[in-house]
C-alpha cells in the first residue's frame, strides 16, 4: 500500500483496500525505502503528486487534515512533519497543490511544521525546517518549486512571516541557493529586501558567504536601485528644505513691505515724517506687547489660582471620603464587636446550660451511686447475718421472711373467716416456732428431697410480701422504675398499707419523670432558639458583607 501511494498507483490502492488492507494503519518501516518514516497514506499520495491516488485514499477513509512525515531535512536528517499542503509544496507538486488548495481553507495553507531528531541520526539535535509555513517549504525545495510558490502566493498566504531565527522567504531562498525564486520574490513582493535576521545577516550577505554569484548579482541590482532611489530622495529633501527657506524669506519681505507702506500712508495722511510715524508705531507695538504680556501673566495667575482651588477642592473631597471610610470602618468594628459579644454571651449561655446539665447528671449519678452503696451495704450486712445464722444452725432472716410471706395469704384468709381460722393459724405458728433439731442430730435427707426443698425455698424467697415491699421501697434507689408488670403484681399481692405506699412511690416517680421530661424539652427549645438566632445573625452578617 505504501509503495502504491508513493508511486501513484490508484488502481492498486483500490485493489488492496478490497483485499482488506487498513487504509488508516500505515506501516512502521518499508524495506525498499530507507528514508520512509511512518506517516498516513494521504501524505504518501501527496508526495507522489498523483491526484487520482489522492482521491482513492480519500475515498477509502483518508482525510486532507492528516499530518505526518513529509521528508528528512537535508543536513541533519531531522523528521519534518506537516500536512498535505506542506508536503505537496515541498516536493513541487503544483497540480496536486492547486487541487488541495481549492478544497481546504486558507489557514491550513499557513500551518507551521514540526521537527524532531530522527532515531537513526547521530550527534546533537539542531533545527533546520522547524516553524516553516508551506510557502517557506516550497522556497526551501529549490528552483523547481517556483510554480508552487506562485500558486501559494495567488492563494493569498502571508509572505512576511519569519521563522524562529527571523529568516524571511528571501533568507531561505538565499540559504538554499534558489536564485530564480529569489529573483521572483525580490521583484514581485513588497518586502524589505535588506532585512536582517537574528544573526544580523541579509539575503545579500548570505549569497556573499556562499559565493553565489548569481544571487549576488540579483541582490546588487536591487541594491543599486535602492542606492539610486536613496540619493534621489536625499536630493529631493535638500530641495524641499531650500524651498521652505525661500518661502520664509519671501514672507518676511512681504511683511516688511506692508509695514513700510503703512508708515508712508500714515505719514502722508498726517503730514509728518515717516520716521516719526515709525517711532510712534514702534511705541504702540511695544505697549501692545506689554499689554499682551500683562494679560498673559494675569491669565497665567488666574489659571494658577484655578488650579490651586481645584487642588484644594480635590483635597477636601479626599478628606471627606477618608472620613466617611473611617466612620464606616468604625461602624463595622463596632458591629463586629457587638456580634462578637453576642456570640460570646451565647457561648457562655450554652456553656452554662451544659454545665447545669452535667451537674444534674452528676448529682443523679452520685445519688444513684450512694443508693447502690447503701444497697450493697445492706446486702452485705444481710449476708453476714445469714452466714451467722447458718453457723448457729438457725434459718436465715431471708428464708424466715420467705416462709412468713408464704403464710401471709393463709393469715389473710383466716382474718376474713373469723374465729374459724384461729386453730389453723395457731398450728402454723406453732409449727413455725417449735424448737429445731441441730443439723448434726437430724436424720440424713434424700438428695432429691433436698433439691426440691431448696427450689421451694427459692420460689418462696421470690414471693413479694408487705415486709419485702417495704424493704424494697426503703432500699431501692429513686431512679428505679416501679411502674410496670412487676409493680402491678406486687400491688395485687401486697397488703392495703403496702399498696398505698407503692402507689405514692409510683406517683412520685411519675411526677419526677414528668418534671425531668419538661426540663429536657425546655433545654431543647432553648437550644433550638439559640441555633435560630445564630443562623439569623449569620445570614444578616453575610448580607451586610
């Protein structure tokens, strides 16, 4: 495909595309072309100069805006990258150049080249064709590109542009020894013929350094014309200066003649000598000049006073503005201080509320801890008593209370039944208070019966009685909740007195919870109000800023 594009074989291009060759994927290297560097097939077609091959590549997906390697520079063999116009211009393919110029905008005909060192080159990198426009490339291509140069100039490209070293198209033509192009450009372009680049060289000096006799002749011809036109211009300037001097002298003579005529006319009218008239006129002229001088002085003084007054007013206005700015600054500072004070007070209020809340929590925690310690002490004391009773072989107080609670329903029934329950109550009390046999003298019990009796005693200990409820009321902390299923069962099984005490306790706890809830709601409302106030103040401050 690369060879078909490079040699202008459009039919082979169509055949290869139909065989499946990717038109958008050019090869990296080509063995038969040592100077080939990877570039789009549209660039290879432009290098060949065949319009049909270019059209074939465009038909199968190529674009005129593609850029790629158009050549290797002549000296350092750097890779030069440009578009289709630059490729056709450098290789002098005028017909194809005109074809693409008709189908591309003019700014594409002024795209500058890029250049980089080739992978096979040796030594330090040095630029040669960097920042070259297609017109510069056509000039650098040699005298055979004169038609390409003309085509680009007819397109209206900018011919006054220079490269990185300030070389114009004349410098490039002189460097590459393109005498025909140099002669055409010098005759037909309105360009500075003796413009110097960054090295101080002109096209003539470059031709002289390269010993280009034809180029030197062309530039000397233009230099002679330049020198001739310069001498003519200088001669004309001298004549113009002389003419101005003659005009001034003639004007002075006319003025003097007019002055003498005026003197003679006045002398004849007043019948006096011209000398007297001249003397009087000179005095009048002197007085007039003095008056004009005085008037100018007065005007200058007035202007000076007006300037002073203007400066004074400007100073007053400036002071007023400074005073206004100072007042505004003081107001802003005062407002900022007020805002800071309010913020400080709000912070202190929040800290106070937070401290009060923490104190309440700490007080409640201390009270709870004291009550827990009291309970622990009571429990420890009870354990000591139980251990002492166990050592003496007597039942513990806790078990005694459990048995008493177990007998309490029977006693309540006996009270309602009257005298009928007295024998049973006496028997129960007698059985309870009869003398116990020491543990070492008792008969051994069955393990199952022992476990059963322990279980019964444990359940008996858990039954609520008036005594246990009273003890719970005295020992329980104020933060414990009585309201609930356990409290209702205790109320149902307790005596009337215990029920009343428990009801009072429940009511007290409910009142405390309501009071605590109201306090929390009040604190929450205060926090919300403080947050709204802060938000309003922040919004007001932002609006003022």
